[in-house]
């Protein structure tokens, strides 16, 4: 996933960039509003500071929104309710006040991307991962080699979440919030039970690696064909394990 980070505070930007890269994000960093508006490379989400040296970040937010529907998350030291309201009314999808943790920002990125997904879901068919796995997100059905795999509701939700970014490391907190609930107070051991179920039912198709003290990483199993793994076989989101 490609992130455009608009932040003039170098220590904040470097910390955020390192953290996002650890979780599999690609980050382009610019320090001014002019550079953000001149940035032509495609990106999936914008992290936008409001206190920029050349212009008010709210003006940048408005200009970006007028260009299209790319998700925008404001990251700012301004915690006043008025700034929050204005930012959201100008087109921001979320607002995070400094100081913040990298995991919080990642969770918010995931959330806005999930909300943005339905805008294009109707235009696309089932997502294909490698040569064997397809996920029909509209019908909530999973097929391997053309045969449907019976998954419990939460097993499906877990697979759907982890395959949003194959290869990305997801923390336990991110997964629990996305698949269960932000206010889940039950044992997190239930996550391990569902991961074990996916490993059993999708053996040889995906691998779910446990990263001690952090969370899980799903990879699409390596295929012996022409190497065109990943969603749709061309964009690299489900790249082979090498």
C-alpha cells in the first residue's frame, strides 16, 4: 500500500515512516503543501499534517479532495474541536491528534481503507490470490481450486482482513479490532484458535506466520507456474514467498 506522508517535522516523519515500513507500507514523504499537490505518483492514502510551512493543511486537504476520493487522514497537533470539524467537512476521512502511536495510525489507515473499499467492490469480481485461492468479498465465499471452502464467519472475516495486504505484518491489536471489536474484552487466545483453523483449512494455499510479541503475517503460498501470484496475478499485492 502506497502512503503519501505530508509532514514538515522531520523527527515525527522519520519515526512514522520507519513504523509504517515495518508493517509493509511504502511511504513517500514530502514536507510542504506545494510538494503534496505536485506529487503525481499514485498513492492509496494521504497522511496530512495541518501545520505546514507554506500553507494551511486544511487548504491542501480541500484541494486533494477536489481531485478525487483518495482517503485522507489528518495528523495534527491541533486538537481543537473546530479544526477537527473543519477538516472532516473539507473531506478528511479521519483525524488523529499528536502525539500518536504508529499502531494507532495503522489501525486508522486500515479502517478508512475498509470504508473506501465498497466504492469499487461492485465493479470487480472475486479477488484472486495466486493460482488457487479466490475470495468473493461480496458473497463472503472462499474457493480453492474452484471448490468452496467452508469457513466459520469469524474465520472468513480473519482471512478477508489478512488478505487485504498479503505479506504485511498485522499486530494482534489491529486484528482483534478489525475482526472482532475495538471493545472486545474476551481472551485474545480466540485469535490463535481461528488462525489455527485457517492454517488447517488452507494448508498449501496460504501460510500464516506468527511473529512473536507482535502478531501475524499472511503469505500466499509459492506456486510453481509462471510466477504470477497475487491479487489478479499482476499487481504484486499477493507476492510469492521467496
